[in-house]
C-alpha cells in the first residue's frame, strides 16, 4: 500500500507541474499584442515588432524543452522526496516568471538603446541561469537518492545529466558576458543555442 501511495504522488506532482508549465506558456503569449499605431502604418509596426516575436519564440521553445525534460525525468522515477519536490517548485517558479524578462527583452530591443538592450540581456540571462541551477539541483538530488529511481542501474545516466545541467547553466553567464561586452544580439544567438543544448537532455535521460 505504501508503494502505491508513493507512485500516486509521483503522478500527482507531474500532473500539477504540467499545468504550471502550460500556464507559463500562456503567459508568454499575453505580450503578443499591438496597439497605438497610426492609420496605414500597421505593416511597418508589425515588422518593427520582430524582437517581440523572437523573444517569444526563444522562451516558448525554452518552456517546451523544460516540459520534455521534466516528463523524461519523472518517467524514470518511482518515488519523490521532499527535497526533490522543493527543487521541482524552483523549476516551475522559473517557468512562470520567464514571461517578465521575455517582455522586457522584447521592449528593450524595440527601443534600439544599447544600454537598455544590455540590461535586458542581463535580466533574462540571470533568470535563465537561476533556472539552470534549479535543474542542476533537481538532478543532483535524484543522483544522490537511488531509492527514487525506477531502474537501479541508472547511476551513470543521472550523473551525466547532472553534469550537463550544471554546464548548461554556466552557458547563460557566458551569454550575459557576450551581450554586455560585445553585442546584445550575440547573447540572443547564444540563448537560442543553449535552448537547443537543453533539448538534448530528454533524449539523454530516456536513452542514456
């Protein structure tokens, strides 16, 4: 009976997490709006909103990748611990808050002010870095608690994923430095690269 209760708790937490991640995606879409344009200038206004589209796309893919990694991880767990649940809440917090730096990033790049663009890059990068650390902590807790695993032979898999999560989080510090010291647009490119870097984690968890 105890095992069944634990298994239900895993499913309940995953279901709750799916709902929060879905809300995070919805919040991103709220910034896709256009107001205040003059008559016969709509086409130009739409073209000038490319930073909004780009910021939305990066963050949308980011949350989508989070969902895939989250699902892959939970699929290999048979139980949860309180520390793991708290780390999971940290991941979900980042997904919900992501809409704020995304909107700031889009607004800054529309202003064409270098100082504003750099500030927005720092804000977005620091949140992404914090989210990366949440993932690293999440995987580290799993790695150190084999009784949570469905498959006893998964130590090498969880160790590899934990290392990848740590270095992935450091990548956002590199992106911040590139955006501040070189060009903010370079940081945007690196944000894209890091999203695709993280997209490989689900496969690593599933197949190892």
